[in-house]
C-alpha cells in the first residue's frame, strides 16, 4: 500500500520548471483581468456588444479554436514520445504542432486584415477596442509559442531531451497549453456568448 | 596604485570605488535639497530668492537621477569583470569617463543654482537644439550630449569586457538594461512643438527607464549580490531572474499607457494603461519571494549581514513603493481624481528609494568592504551603525510616504472630488495640508540622520581592517 502511494506521489511531481509555473500563474492573472474587464463592460454596454459581435465570423472563431487545440494535442503527444525515448517521433509531432499553430496564425491574420479593411479597428467602439486588446495580446503569445515549438522541435531532433531530462520540453509544452487554455476561454467570450 | 587588493577577484574592479563614493556625495546633496524644499512647502519664502522652489526641485530630482546613474555604472564596473571572468577592457577609460561625467554633473548643478534657468538655456545654446525645460530632463543640451558620450564610452568598455569574457545571464540582463537606458535617453533630444506628442516621448524616457530597463538593472544587481551572499546555485537564481524580467517587460512596456490617460491620447490607453499596469506589482512581488527564498536556502552564513539586509529590504520597499503605491492610483477611474496629486509624490518617493536608491546601496554595502581592502565584510560595529542607517532611512521614507499619502487623500477630497465652483483652489488646498507637510519635514530630518549614520559606518570600517587585511594576506 505504502509503495503504491509513493509511486502515486512521485507520478504527481510537478512537470516542468517551477519558474514556468510561476510565470504561467502571472500570465493567467493578466488574462483574467482582461477577461473580467471584457465581461463587466459587456454587462454595462450590452447593446453595443451584441451588435458588434454579429460582425465577427463564428466559424472562423471555431476554426481558430480547432487549429490551436490540435496543436496542443500534438505537443502533448510529442512529450509522451520523448518520455518513451522516441525523440524522432517527438520532433515530428512538434513540427505538426508548429504547422497547426501556423494555421492559427494565418487564419487570425486574415481575420485581422478583414476587420481592419471594414474599418473595425482599435478605435471603432469599446467592443472592438477590447476585441483587439484581448485577441492581440493572446496573438503575441501564440507567436512566441510558435518560436518555442520550433526551437523545441530542433532540440528534440538533436536528441537534447531524454526521458530522464526533459524539463525544458515540459516547460515549453506547459506554456503552449496555457495559450490553448486562454483561447478556449476567449473564443466563447468574444465570439459566441451574448 | 600598484598595490594589489587581495579582496578583489580582478584589480580593475577597483574603478567602481570612485563611482560609488561620488554617488553617495550626490545623494547627500539630494537629501539637503529635499529638506530645503520640504521647508519651502510650509515656509513659502524660505531661501527666496537665493534658491527658489522650482530650482530646489530641479536640483533634488536631477541629483537623484545622476547619483543613481553613478551607482549603476559603479555596479556594472564591479559586477561585469567578475561575471565575465576577466579584467575590465579599459580601466583608464572608466576613470576618464568618471571625471568627465562628474565635471559635467557638477557644472550643470552649479548652472541651475547660479544662473537663472532661461539664462542657462541662452548660455548653453539651447536654441540650436531645444531640449530644455522638461521635468527631470532639464539638463542643458550640451550636458545631454555629454551624458550620451559618457554612456557610449561606458557601454563600449563594458561591452568589450563581456564580448571577450564569459557570458552569464546576469551580465547579459545588466547589459540589456544599460543599453536600454542609453537608447531611451535619446528620446530626450526629440522635443515636438505639440505638447501631447511631447509628453509621449518624454514618458518614453521617464517611464521606460524606471518601469522598464532600470528593473533589468535592478534584477541583475540583486541576483549578483544574492549569489555572492547566499551561495545558492547560479542556475536557480538565473531562472528567477528570467521570470522577473519577463514579467517586468510584459507589464512595464504596455503599462506606459497609464501616463497617456489625460494627455489627449486615444481612449484605448485607458484600457491598456489600467490593465497592464495593474500587473506591474507582480515582478516586484516576485523579487520579494526571490530574495527571501534565496536567503532562506543559503548555503553559507555570509559575514556581511548588512548587505543581506539591504538585499531583502530593497525588494520589500520596492514592492510597497513601486508596486502597491503605484497600483493605488494606476486604474484610470481612480487616476482621473488622483493624477498629479500628493499621492503621486508619495509613490515617487517610496518607489525611487525602495527600488533604486536601495539596490545601489545593496551593491555598495556588498562591494565597498572589498573595494576598500577590508575583506568580505566590515567589522561588527560598523555593520551595526550601517544597519541603524538602513532602518532610520527606510522607516523615515515610509513615514514620508504615509504623510504624503494622507496629504494626497485630503487634497483629492478638497480639490478634485467637489463639483466645479465648490472645489478649493490649488493654493487654498495646500494651506489645508500644512500639518502633513510639517510631519513630512520631520520625517525628512530623520532620514538625513539615517544617511549620516550610514555614511559614518564607512569611517568605522577603517579601524579593523588592518588586522583583517593582514590575516587575509
């Protein structure tokens, strides 16, 4: 009994670096403030928010969500492969994650271009001010994530991560899951919920 | 000067000493002018027309900036050779630049005191490239050019040392901070006619210094001293440093928005400024956790207790002054009433003292005994006096902050909250605040006593060392 408990305890070790968890906590707090600001303003300016939301394309939002979630899945699978000493497969899965994230980047940039073309910029109204702030700040995180995924894929290919030592990979994947998580909250908040 | 100092890893680190000594001399000047101004708040014509209030204020704030710059440069000259594991590229250049910067600084301050400001502008040819007349950046254009020259020479010297030596996270963060400091200062040369635009660029210097790149300098100095006094693994300390600087930059750069609330900038800044600067306390809080965590995990008992106290003290005071007192009035709906009030002054005092004055004194406390050839630490008596100085200065500054905060709250109540017509005028409000200003002045006198204690601790240190140095040799 005690042995299995110990085994359980060791498998419950915090993956990645404690510093990364602290960073994620700080980042999530920042996003939480942004999300609360959006939610409260929606209550105060209900009409404007529901009218402006009609101008967003929900199917694009759904495609964005799927591409990001798929990327997160690939990253998680890559980590699993590395833990089983299959670095090459891990590297390929990280490349797949990178590709899927690039789809997100491309979709998001087209959406931005479309909205800017219609004159729905940062200063159009409060809804769009917050839309650009929330999604724009998140988008910067996605761009950083793309760089991290690429860097990790390269290190993985060079077998820099081993089952015994891959805390850097865990930290990177953790960051990427955070970016996923935030988008999963942003998508319904900004595109769907009225 | 050929005598070897056995307590320095590299002999060229010794160039830090004149920088630290001169920084502390200017610090004394800053406090004296602070006291003059503190008295002028309640006795309006004190020293008039010899030193008008606006001149005293200019000298007080300019001395602060210049002594901190001297402190940062001294810190860099001490820290970079040790981190790079080699001698400084050119100790001679460092000494020449010291004298150039010191002479320029002294002449500028004398100019402020002896010549009317408009006369100083005319004398120094301000009309050729007008940069004067803006708060904190009052220096004549020629002084500003001098600062750039000194900064370039300094960065060259430090940069060459780093390029040829070992590259560590600490020295890279320090270098990034110092380059940022020099780059953002360049905005002080751009002075658009339009006041709103002028304010944008002015904040690029002021805000991106103190809430951006200076935080990198502070973080790296703190990390360096913590490695030395705690013996904790560099790897652990560097990881914390990464998190701190990432958060400082994410929140600090966009946090600039909190200065664009009421200067005619677009409405989006109300959101950006409020939200991102609401998170600005986070990196300061991380520094508190960092310092206390490292000290509690220490692998050795460093004999310099005073340096440890400064290292922990600077993080707590910076968190309170920059983090908490900044947050108090950073949200746009609050700032609508509080901007430019005594609350701003309260925040400014505790933030500058806690984050920057104290980090420089942390470095001085750690490095000075070695620079003076006394060993790792001064004797127990000198440390006791230094610790008295620490508490007197810090508690006095907290008192100054609390009195100014009380003054600020009353000011907002009387001058900002009432409807037009019912609100008191600025000067009538100031009359109502006199009691707080008197109390602040008393706290200021205690601060000066603390500073005298602190300086006196250096004299005490001179006694023991002979034996210590002999033993070490």
